C-alpha cells in the first residue's frame, strides 16, 4: 500500500476542511510548494493534490499552483477537483500531473470517463466521495456526493463502483466525508466492501489518525485483494505522525 500525503488547495494556500465543510477550514501553509517538497524529502512515493475551489465551482482557480507543485517534485502527483471535461484533464496533464481524479463529472456526464480514459490511458482515476444516509428501509447507505461534497448525487457507493467495472480507470479514490479531517479512524467496513466489489485499485481516504490506522488499512483484504494506497492529510499536519512514519506503516 502506498502513501499519498495530501495537499488541499484553497485560494493558493494549503488547508484542511473538517467533513468537507468549507466553513471549517484550517490553513496550514501559505507555501504549498514547500510542503510538497518536504513530503518528497521524507520519502512519499506520491503527492495527492486537490483544488477545493475548483471542486466546488468547476473553475480551476489553483491550476497554476498544481502545476508548480508538479514541477517542483520528482515524485508523481495525483490531482483532482473541478475536472469536468477533457480540456481540464488535458491542462493538468500538460502541467505535469501524472494522474487526474475525476469526481463530479463521472456522476453527472454520461460517457466522460470512457472518453477521458481513451484520451489518457492509465492516467485517469475516479473519486467517489460519500456520506452515510438512512435509506427508506432504515438501513445505512453510502451516498456519493458531488460538487465539492456540497450536493448528494442520490447514488449509492457500491452501485457506482459496479457501474465503473470495465471503464478502464486506473484507480478509485474512496473518501468517507463523515470521517475526513476528523481524525476519527478510517471506514474499514466500507473500504472492505469496495475492495470486494471491484477489480480496480482502491485508494482509501478519510479518517486516518495514526500509523496504527495505516497498518489496519494495509492489512485489509477481500477476496485476496488489498488497498493500493491511502491518503493522509490532517494527521500529518497536526503532528500525529511524520511522513516517514506513515510511509513505513503503509509498507508493512
């Protein structure tokens, strides 16, 4: 399992949100490029960058910063947020991003995932950000959210996972919004269910608070499949673990 330390961008700064709430923001750095370089120096094999402004509005307000991060490090950069069409995908890849993560468009635009995969094979992932909701029968559902986590799609997580089978995406980035930024531990049950429902690589996001959480994720298994990666943000910024400790925990 590989570590993806996270840089979330808002107005050009490195921030974290709690539960995806734009009104619950903590600014950690005014220099995200320096943060990216520190992650690389500590041994991170990837860097995960999200344009939060673009995720909510669709306008690439931080694209120059994303490109500057990609140019400043030698490790691959995975980036998402506001990728609604081929032009946005092309722009990020031209800027040096190794992998793009498509979220809202994958739910709202029929055929766009297949088109992007054909255009950039091996470089397109889909982000599935979900919240727990109660269904009509009282059972817990994991509803996929869109537009910077501000709107529910009405679609259930495993339903969307099944629809992406054979689409050719290189990975699914699965984020539990209820846990994201809250240091409450990862959604082990949900991630195990996703692993068992797809042959696509799964990258976990949301809730990691300690190296032990990462060791738990690295040990998850369903039908012989394990997680391909884990995204960690707040726990690193809050000093719960260093990047090097996180890399070691992922590599168990």
